[in-house]
C-alpha cells in the first residue's frame, strides 16, 4: 500500500528562521505531489504541486519544494518564516497511473514564535 | 464566488441514528471526495467520485455511503453512526484529471465536526 510519511509532527521556530519540512512517500511508479496548508480553524489550501519538469517547485507565500526522485522525497522549504505561517502542513501524493486516490501524510504542525 | 459548502458544520448525534452531511460545489467540477481528519492520522480519503453516478472507495470507506446523482452535490451518509466515526470531515472538489493521475488542485469545504455519543 502507498504511504506518505511526515516525520516532523510539531516544529517550533522563531520568526525569520528557515524552514524545512520532510515528506517521503512509498510508491515505485511516477507520482504527482502536493503540499497543502491548513491555517487554524480553516480548511486546506494548496501551497504548491509537482507533476513533471523542474524538480524545484515554487508555490505561494514564498514556499518552495524540491522533488528528489532517488530519495522518494518532496520536502517543503521557506527561507524565512513569519508568524502568519503558523499552521498545519500536509504532504499528499497520487500515482500518475491507476488509482485516482490522493494520499495524505499525517501532517506537521508549525508554530512560529514572534 | 467559487466554493465548496458543507452542512452542517457541527453535529452531535447518538449511536445508530442515521445522518447525512451535505456537500455542494459551484465550480462545475467532475471530481469530488470526502476525507476525515483525525489527530495523528492526517486526512484519510473515505470515498471519491469521478463524475455523476461514478463513485469509488478510498482508504476508509467502512460505515459510510455516498451518492452522486448531480454534479454539484456529493452527500456523505452514515447509516448507523458509531463513536469511532467521531471526526472532522472535509469535502473537496476539483476539475477532471488529465489521465496522468490526479493533478488538479482540490478545493476544500470548511469541514464538519461530528461527535457520535
């Protein structure tokens, strides 16, 4: 079965610190990858997505993610976090062939301290 | 305004009492899906629908039913709710996939918090 792992359950950073959230998936074939964000009390919103091409993807609000196929990883980064980035972040994966399911990781809660 | 709406937003019920959570989208999307979100487990897909009258199971379909009689609506039905179905439920929709796996951005509803006593 496919799975998505987010090993960081809760990350606490000070404002202006750099962020990297890990995401690893287990699937042997070609995948599409997503990062979603859930601000407190709100629904999920797309941050960025990757299907093919340049493995470094830029999203909204200064976030970016790098797809490393050999490591089955799609880590999310931001050079300088702000208090408003406090949220829960979810990585999601879907295979490019076969099922149309979207598999989510368990999420990483980010707390940014002013 | 493009949106996904869910009703009710909050619901307390008792074991065995049938309930329906409605989901509606105004973006003419083909794909709709239901998820439940539980602490430490993230989001898990319950059911999804590729189009009208086409539904399929996700990861955790047991105890749930869905229907897709119209493109805009995708209700989630709990025929006999149990306490382990206490959760936060999200409906989502997106445009049709391109045939190379699911690619389109999903638009999520505001969530329905369900408590089954």
